[in-house]
């Protein structure tokens, strides 16, 4: 039987390059206002955890090359780096995180609906940031790596 409640979602992700700390939102679309709002909320979230963002890397989607997105980055003093067209590996950490997100959250269990899956995202994301070990971080979780960096820089 087909599940009539599940469908497509627009999952926006931001990953810290050094620690793999992740911020994720499910939003209505991928338009310039939506992505710019996501950017501001993600930056605020990272800042509240002590992460200072100097550069943002995005693909070349229309929302990310929009004047609104560029203006927000300029206003915030953040450099915008874009991936090479048709080269997802340029943004490897985000692409790898998206694979993990799909495998370990979105398709890990048969959710009865998209809404049910969305309600589970905060739980999974908290687990990912606090507990999921990463080989690239010597077996540390993103939050532990962040705490170690903070200790080493103080």
C-alpha cells in the first residue's frame, strides 16, 4: 500500500567545516527569501555555540546566487564561496552529511508521514551532534570536537 502522508521535503543543511556540527531545517521551498532566512537562523545558531563563521559555501542554485542572499552575506561580513557547477564533491562535507541524514534519519525507519518524520528530526539531530562518532574527528562527536577546539583556543 502506498503511504499517502509521506512526500517531498526541502531540507536545508548547514555544516561547520571544522567540527561537522550540523544545523538543519525543513522548509516550504528553496526560494531566495527562504534560503536567506535559513542562513540567518543557521548563523545565529552557530554563533550561540561559539562558532564564528567566516565563509559560507553553497551550490549555484538560484536562491544562493540571488542578490538578496549576496546582500545578507555582505552585510554580515561573510565571504561567499560557490561550488564548481556539477561538482558536488566540491562541497564534500555537506554532501556526506546529506547522505548520512538520508540513511540514518529520513529513510532509517518507515515513518507514517512526512510530518512524523519532521517531528523526529530534532531528536536525530541532537543525537548526531552530541553522540555520533566521526572517523574524520578521531572518533569524536561534533559537539565534543567543538568543545575541544574551544578549550584549545582559550
